[in-house]
């Protein structure tokens, strides 16, 4: 379904327990709301699950970029407003985790809990040339130019060799992402810098990361864990960046264990 949010239309899906708390799930760069399918069954038993496509992704509108991180955060808050949601739990991976941090910091009171997966709170200066290179790749060759390197970063070699059906699903998500949306979101989060404000987050927080994640490594998660008081850190063995797809059982168990203590 699509709904007007600010100046754009966002695509979303709602499913699960009609009497449960709302749980919002926010995907990675280059993916869409289908990224969360491995977790959906378990979460729907407890929550009313809201998944949505970030602007420039999936079936949401693709306004001309660049975007800002404030825009992506405001989109999430406006989506909640449009659907009459006062408070929700949040699960975000990579870009979705960055949006979740912004929502917790800039819209206090809107989130009941926060799950930050394979993400970071600051973008180091040395990463900027990498983003320039990736923008150039897709401008020249389309999204297919990013497929090989992205899959190498997102999954361990062992997983790549043994799980072609999972990789194909992710490949299709990447190929269906508009170049303008992909680049627009990169421009948004390449200026990420929440690390000095993380102490302001007071809600229950779970931080998860694949032990072999090269893009948002364990050290980035430890930095967040040290600054968000009372947060829990879970390091998932044998997982790279898209840990919810590479280790779906362990990922889902960590989620459900976290929520069971509320």
C-alpha cells in the first residue's frame, strides 16, 4: 500500500497481531521491505508489524536527490503520523539503524525500544572516497555494477557458495533499486554523526552485528553500546553485513529474547 507522507508517497505493509504493539522495520540501502521476510513469521505472532520502503527504494517515490538524513528520519515520523501510530518499537539494519537513531534522538517519546543492526553512528572521513566510488559506479553502469562487490560485503564466502537462492533474492532487490534513490540515500547517510548524542537515548536498546561485517564492523557496534546506557550487544557468529539473511535463526532469536524481557 502507498500513503502520502510529506511531499512523497511511501510504500508500506502492515501484518501480524492486531492487538500487539506496533513494530516498525527499516531496511538496508539497496533493499526494500521484503528484506525482513526471514523474521516476519516470528514477529507477527507478537507484534503488529509495519514494514516500509525508504524513499528512493522499492515501490516508494523516487524524488530527485540528494536526500538528507533528517529527511529520512522525518519520513519515518510522518509515516507513523499518517497511520495514526503514536509509539512503536523500531528494528533497523544498516541505513535503517541510522534512521532509527535519528528518530530516537530527534523525536523523543515516539519509540518504545530500539534495535540497531549492522549499523554505525558516525561516518569516518576515510569512508568518503569509497562512497564517491560507489556513486560513480552506479551512475556509469547502473545497479548491476554494484552487485558483485555488494554481495561480497554482505555475506561471508561460505554462505555465498552454499545459498544461491538467498543471494538471488538480494540481487533482485538491488537491481530493482532506482539509481537516483540509491545515490540520494548515500548522500544522506555519508554525513552521519550521532555518536556524540547517543547518551541521550534512554529506551531499551539492542545492538546486533555480524562478527565478519566489513562495512559496519563490530567496533562500530561496540562504540554505540558503550554510549547507550543499558544497551545489549549481540555479536552474531558467521555473519557479515546482512546478518538477518545470513543467520536468520540466530538473528530472530536475539530479537525475540530482547522483546521477551519487556
